[in-house]
C-alpha cells in the first residue's frame, strides 16, 4: 500500500473526529446508537452543583465533536439506566442558558455546550426527571432539563428554540481556525489534528434544519 493510500485510509477510518452542530447531532441520535465514554460516575460531586452528588453518569460521545468547545458532545446517563447498556438512546437535553458565559470558571460554560440526556431505549422514568431537574435547579448556567417523551414534536421545538436563541455567529461556529464548513474539515483543534472528514450537513444555511 502506498504512503498516500495509508494517509487516506487513516483520515477516513471511522474513528476520525468530525464536527456536528446541535441540530446535526440530534438528527443522528434520532436514528442511531453511538458509543459513549464515561468520565465521572454518579454519586460523585461535579462542578455544577457543590451541594449535591450527581445522580447520573457523565461523559461524552467520542469523535462526535461539538463545534463550540472542540470536544465530544457531552452526555448525561439517566439515573435508572446504566452507561454500559447498548440500548442507550437520546432521551432529552439540558441546554446552556444565555447567562452561562457571565458566570466565572469553573461554574460557567460556553453557549451551545448542551448536555444530551441518554436513557435505555430513550425512555426516562418520572424519578429520572425529578432527580435530573432537582440537580440543575436554581443553576443559572443551565436551562430546565427537557425530556423527549414525544420525540419528534419536542425535538423540533428544542431545535427551533435553540436556533432562535443562538445563531451561528453567537454559537461561535465561524471562529475556528483552518476549518472548512463547506465540506472537508481540516485543521488543528484542542484535541489534536482533525482528519479530513466530510461533514454530515443536515442544517440549511437559513434555518434550524428540522423538517
């Protein structure tokens, strides 16, 4: 195999990092299951709430990068579900509020750095909802957690609201170095060199991308 062929295979091997906007990752997760990587376990204290231990596992989706922070999309696993469950699916979202960037580190956050809620078969229990909502209550960095009981209708509402509240410019999607959002993504990121990777663009230029 030639050197060029090896490079191309490496760039397009399925493990290369690629960027997905909020509408794009939601569209993917509506129909696909993806592997997650847990970074903090339930029962530990996380930086968003010093008074309560987290009732959920927290991690990310490797290789599926959020453009606002150059890291994998953040994931919360519902208390009734296990992070090793192969049937984990999108069940809701905890969106970042407009006030998040005004809160000093380590409690602040970047607009658009939403947390995706996963649950077994995409179903959260009443206790899941109460525990997650109580954990984020009175925290001006986060909006009230939203759960997708009526998946199509509620996902569309969340996407439409998020688009209105955070335009491409406000989410800083235009500020990345050496990245071409028209097709091929190439350039340095906080996680290393991004391989050439086709974007899965489902979002039109003028709207939230939900049909």
